[in-house]
C-alpha cells in the first residue's frame, strides 16, 4: 500500500474537500392533493402514485 512521503497541509486537504456538498432533495407536488413528495414515490399524504391509488391515505 502506498504511503505519502510527507504530511499534507491542512489547506491542501481542505481544498480537496470543498466540493463535498449536500444537495437538497428534489421535491415535487402531488397531482391529487398538492402535498410535497419525492418524484417516483407514492404520496405520503393521499397514497396516490400518478393517477392510481396505491395505499389508503389519510382521508378525514
């Protein structure tokens, strides 16, 4: 296994990590109820996926 001959400076290591960012999840609104949901997922509020009801939703 290769080992570095010299210790890397803090700046060099931090420079390498500058692009490690978290990205916000892509959120869209449900066609049925308008609640925010992830794309290609069943809506957690109404249980619809596209035009079909997959799960019994929270219907009051």
